[in-house]
C-alpha cells in the first residue's frame, strides 16, 4: 500500500481528479480544505494568526488536499492520472504530489467493490 497526497490551489479540477483517480484504481480519497504558504504572504501575518484569520471572513479561495491509500499495483496509474488531469506540477501554484509507503493499513472495506482495486491487506 502507498499513500498519495495531492495539494491543489483551488477546487476547480477536484471532481475530474477524483474521478480519474478512482478509474485508475484508488479505492477512495479524503479531501480537506487547506491553505498554502501563499496565504501567509497574502495576509502578511504571523503563521498562526494567518491560518486563523485566513479561514474566516475573507474572499481568498481555499485550496484542497487529497489523501488516498492505494494498493501497490495501482500507484503508478493513480499518479499518472493525477498528472494527466492536472497537467503536471511544474508550473507555479500548480500544487504538489507526494507518496510514501504505508506500514499499517486498517479500513473497513465491506461496502466497497474490490473488483477494481483488488483485495486489502
């Protein structure tokens, strides 16, 4: 199993990204609202205050962070799907993708179709 974390500066491409990841073998994903360091410069405040005030009372758009845990045979395909939908991560403010091996994985999967992503460890 491998965890994949993707950050996006906005939610514009989120539905397409989640669909492509699922089609590539991701069994599911968790999506968080998030803010990058760009917000700190935008507000010009101490990081703790910037985070607090940046979440409320502004028209600054919230970014998104996606976390998925993918069976090993599907990792390359899920990353390729993200690259395809997002056009890569080489432009400024294009987001970020990273992955790491998962040592322990526990998740109820009784309600999931295991045909696409195979069995669970």
